[in-house]
C-alpha cells in the first residue's frame, strides 16, 4: 500500500484555511487530517505517563527528585504547545513530545552530576545551539550534504525502530536477561499473556483494514483493540505487569479512571539554572554533556523528519521537504521549551508516522494532536486508557509501511549497501536513531573514500563523521580529562 499523497491528486483550494495548510494541494481533506491527528495523539499519549516515570525516577546530586504529577502536566503542556507551533509554522504533520533518549540520559547520567534545574539548563543551552545552527543555515547544509541513499536508509531504519518499539511495548519481544540471546519471543519463547494476544489480534485486524484500503484503518484498529482491552480487563482483572504478575498490562491498565478531570500542576515551569552546571562540575565536563545532548537531539530529529517526510510523500528527489529551515529552527525551539518547563528536550516524535499512515499530510493534523495534548493536561487520567500493547500494533504497521522505501535504494554497489545496512540495523539494535545515523555516516565516508570515491563525498560529511567518532568515544574522552 502506498501512503503517499500521489494516489490522491491535488485539488483547488477551498478558501484561506485550505490554502494556509495546503490541504487540497496535498491531496488531503479536513476529515483525513483530523483522523490523522487523533491517531497520532493516541499512539503518543503514553508519553504523558512514561516521561514522568523516567524523570521522576532520577535523584540529583542534591538528593532531590521531580514529582510525577508536575512532570506529567508539563509533558502534556509542552508537547501540545510545540506540536501546534510546528504545525502552524511548517504546515507539516510531525508531532512533538519529550524525546525518550534524552530524558533517559538526563535521569540516568546527567543528574548524577548536577541538580535537576542545572540539568534542564543544559537542555536549554543545547536547544539554543541547535536554533543557532538552523538559523545560520549550518543545519540545512548538513542536511543537504547527506546522500539520498543514506536519507532513504534513515527512513527504513526508523521504520524498523518503530516496529521494534511496538514489539517490545506489546510484550511480543522481551528481554531474556541472558547474554545470548538477549531478546526472545513473548514469555519463555511463547505468546503466553492476554495483552500480547490482543496485540496480535489488533495487528492482524489493522493490517487487514489497511490492506483493503479501508479509510481510517489505523484508527479503527486502535479503537477496536482498546475496546477489547477494556472488556478483557473488566472481566479478567489482569492488573499491571510486575515480577509477581507477568501476565499483566505493560505501562498502563485499560480501565475507565475513577477521576476524569484534574487540575494541572505547572510548578516546574521556569525551574532552570543555566550556569550552575559549569560551576559545579567544570567547563569541560559540562561541555561534553552539552555536546552529547546536541548530537543526539540534532541527528535524532533530522533522521526522524527525513523519514516522516518521505513516508508522507512530501520529500523531493533529493530527500528535501517543504519549509526545511523553519522546521529545523522550530525543532530547536522544542529543546529550549522542554528545558524551560523541565519536561526534557521536546523533538519530533517517530509515532507521527501513525497519523501519516492514516493519511495526515499537513500541519492541521498537528493542530489536532496538539490540542488533544493540551486537553490532556486536565484529563491526564484518560491518557492511560489505551494500553501500550494496543498502540504497539499501530507502530508495527507503520514500521512496515516505512520499510517499503528500501526499494528506491540501489543496493548493487557495495559502497552503498554496507553503510545503508549499518544505518538500518544499528538504529533498532541500539535503540537510537542518532547511533544508526552515525554508523552510516562514518562507514559511508570511510568505505567510499578507500574505494576511490573520496571526491564524491561532501567535505561537510567528513566533518560530521569526525564528530560522530568523538560522539561514540565520548566516554573514554571524558575519563581522559577527568
């Protein structure tokens, strides 16, 4: 199935609203954009629960931690505001939320050295650097220097990454706790839990609906799976998954909440210290932390936007998409906003692919998704209704659709095949888009130059590849100067 708008020809605009978002021009409709925005929100809503779980679990050097409820409130607030801003400025259907790689890095590595306000200060500095890079055109130059084969490989790698997230969230793929094999099927090699069975049912149902080109196939699959999950939980009372209850639900239990509305706690907004980390741990150590944040933020976002734009059919033959410069600037603003609200750096979310798979092609879908996030600040309990097992089915389907892009890569040239292969495989296997891009960039430069094609490589790509070498070796470098 093609998810690009090429199958839906452009139509004349029907007014200023249509012209602003280019709805008809991209072969879409208002109804399609609304559906796509809803689907994106449903598959992303888990972040309102997961982000506070990650951040509130980190205790800083002063012995302080962030409260769960305040983090949940600012997570939804920042995601909503940035998603709407991005949609209005770029007219692209790429939703924003707290980046999972960076929030984990903050909670595990950074706050062991600084306080939470100081850690968020580093996030703000990271965002300001990214905005400066985008505003000066440097970020666009790096984007343009990436060969089309690698841009396509990034799309495919993200597709596998999305699918892997769905498999893991659903319990279909689990950690074995062993050195080999590190992961396995379900529980002890079997699909032994009801939530995982419902994932399979939802996956098959959604796949059939999309294969038969049923409108709103992803949304219908998500809603049907959620209803089934609610019924099953009401009858079987499975409860949350734990060591004593391995057959329970993963992140959230599908049940109607006792309290539907709650006033949001925005007390974390503005709790930032920009200069404290440099005084506490020294300029070099703080700079290395900022370097890590910038590299992760920069290339995760670039890779995600590349993949989503190609999947939406909005990229040209070189992989460029409309309003690239504005998109790169606003993405940097997302990092600044995330730091200022203590929700962690906000960036483009790969789950936006689910809305694109539903047909979203414009920023109107973002406005819908963002509005739902803003509502979620008051209805946080409702975000737990859709279990990750059901949302995971949509992610696997989207991953499969993005995988189809590999057909446009000429894999007959080994100097292309190997970097493409590394880009695609390293992303899901290391759970990092930035790592996959780095492996692809370094191998592209090294292999093609040693094969006599050095003149075909952009000088800027050499610089970025060298930067990734430093990025991958940052641990030993930090120890060397400690």
